[in-house]
C-alpha cells in the first residue's frame, strides 16, 4: 500500500490517515507531497481523484483502488485489521459516532487553532466558539473514558480502552492543544490526563519527530507569527 500525505506539520487529515495505517500493523510506503506549492495539485492529482490528501492506494493493475478520505481509509484498514475499532458492538457504534463528529464538525477549532506542530501559539485562538468546541471535546472524552475506556475487560488509557480509530481522529486535536497551550485551565483533569497519554503515544511521537524535522513552510497556515 502507498499512503499519500501532505506536510507532517500542518496536515491534520494526513496525520489521521497515517496513524490509522501505523496502527493497522500492515506494511505501507509513505509518499509525501508538500501542500500549497505551484505543483501540489498536479502532484496530488496523480493519486487522489478529490485532489486531497490523505489518499491510500492499494493493489495493482485492474485491482488497484484509491481511497481518498481519512475516515474511509481508517474504515478500509479496519476491514483488514478489525482491532482498529472496539470489539464490542455498542462501544464500536459510539466510537464511530465520535469519529464522525470529529470528521464533520469542530470547524471553529479547525479555523482558529489550525494544526501547526512546530509552533508555540499559547493563548491564541480562544474565541467563544472555539471554547465551546473544546468543552464539547472534553465532555466527549470524559464520557468515552468513563463508560468504555476505564471499564473491564478492555480497560486501558484510551477512549475505548485499546488505541482505536476514535483516538486517532482526535490525535490532531491533541497536537493543537499542545501548540495553543490548552491544558489544565481549559480541560477537566480526566481530559488532561488523556491528552498527556496521546501526546506520548509512540506513533504520535513518530509523527511529531517528522514534523519537527520538516523545513517546508506554509505562510498562510502560520497564522499567529
Ligand atoms: N475530508 C477529507 C479532508 C482532506 C483535506 O482537506 N486535506 C487537505 C490537507 S489537510 C488537502 O488535501 N488539501 C489540498 C491542498 O491543500 O492542496 C479527509 O478526511 O481526508
């Protein structure tokens, strides 16, 4: 498989696709395309019919498919490795709901606290709409941890016990919370603990190291200097 991604530093959707691919345990090759360059559209267009990343390519010849959306990529990988979703049907349904909520929502957070792993934007972006979305994320994390993640037999540090697509969908939110210093002052103790766990997950660390090593800049995304 090939996974086409954008910048490690800026591309939150790419991060989700890549974390899902890493969590699947399946072999894949990463093809990176710097975003917002003159040739970006041409380059992405060779792989992705929507012109967006991430895009997963699997198979060859007649059997080759392109999957051009982060959640669709995660679902495909979960068909190959079902451990990407919680095993229990009720937990899995809630995990899908929180993943879909992320995929289709939180537009204020995305706008005012765009992912920018290398920067320190402490205190920036806290509009009333963003704070309301942070409160919703906090409530959602607490609910998942208390009802599922902390319960036997699956108990573990993640939303549904074991690391799943639900955690992966919120990992870029955690990167934003690190950049914009959203911590104890804005989050419940439980959400704070969960945030700390995500930031030290080995796959998240791997992505952060790649973002730190990257030198490509996108001025339009360096919103606060
Ligand atoms: N709903 C899509 C969103 C993908 C998306 O918006 N990707 C951005 C990068 S994070 C992109 O490809 N932009 C193209 C460009 O900047 O040229 C998904 O979940 O994968």
